[in-house]
C-alpha cells in the first residue's frame, strides 16, 4: 500500500512489466518502509502516522511508529479530495469510520468537516479525533457546532444535520455497497440537496451475495440511474 501510494504521488516511478528487470519491475516493493514514508511525507508536507497514543494500532514498524494500511488508504482519499476541490472547503463524509480521512484533511488545512456514521463508530471517531486534534476542534452529537470543527453526527439523522448547509464535496469510502438500497438512496437525496461541487467515491464493486435476496450494491450503477443529478468526471482503480 505504501509503495503504491508513493507511485500515485510520483515519489517513485511506476514500474513497467514489459521491460522486465531492466524496467525495474518489482523494485518498488523492496524499498525500506522508512524511506518510502519519508518520500510520501515530503511530497504531501504532512506526517502520515497520527500522534502516538491517539489510538492503539498494529502495523509495519517505522521510526515514527506502526503504520497501518488504513492510514495509507485514508491519506490517499484526503489527498485526492484536496486535489479535486483545489482549496479547503466544507466536506461531508458518509461513513466516516474512526475519522482518519478527517484527520488528514485537517492536516491539509480543511476545517469545516462533518462525519456521519452509526453511533458506535462515532464513539471511536470522537475518541480518536479528540486525542489527535484536541477536544476543542471536535463537536460531538448534541453539542453546538462551528465551521472550524470536525462535527461527528448520526448518519440516521443526516437530513437534520445537513439541512441548510452546503458542502463543496461529499465523500464515501468503503461503506455504501454494504448498506441497504433505500438508505443509500436517501443519502444520495441528501447529497443532491446539500452538495454544490463533487461526490467522491472509493468503493468495491464485487456485488457479493450477503443474503438470499441481497447483494452488495454497485455505487456507479446507482449513480447512472441518477444521471440528471450526477455526471461522472473520472474513474480509475
């Protein structure tokens, strides 16, 4: 994951299998993790590993602490969001998880960030983000919010929390395919009403059968059915 991220950021050349050994095929994965970490952090201008103690984590050892693959995934998503919008804007993430994307967006200068997830997950993200960013920069369920805070709210109340607000970009990573269609359709209704810029999706498309009458959803197919509301700008693995 770290080597792939370094390739995506142009810290390493993308290897060419058609040139075999002379094309450096297979070399990138052999780099020392601390070397790769230094390349990535130098390119992004931020630290990839969150402050020690903000959340217990397992991962590959580095001089800065253990690096988990979810750190890499979340930082990649935050970097893509930064590049898409061009400058800090209001962000709403559906399925915010433990708050890693929000953490990296904060490092990139974003301040108006809303996370919508289930209550149990919100406990985890609240704990992590208050430890990593400071309690004064996080607003929990039932607390007043400010535009310069990460706001953690229940996804079941998405229409209430987003009413009257405008986001430059709404985001979902690794959750919409696993949610029932009526709920996802409701989220897209909210996104359509509240987002005046972009919807950014990083989601699997395996359409795995999870019960007799239900498969994982395919987000691009859902959006194709809403072609009057969404227009695809790009797609790649």
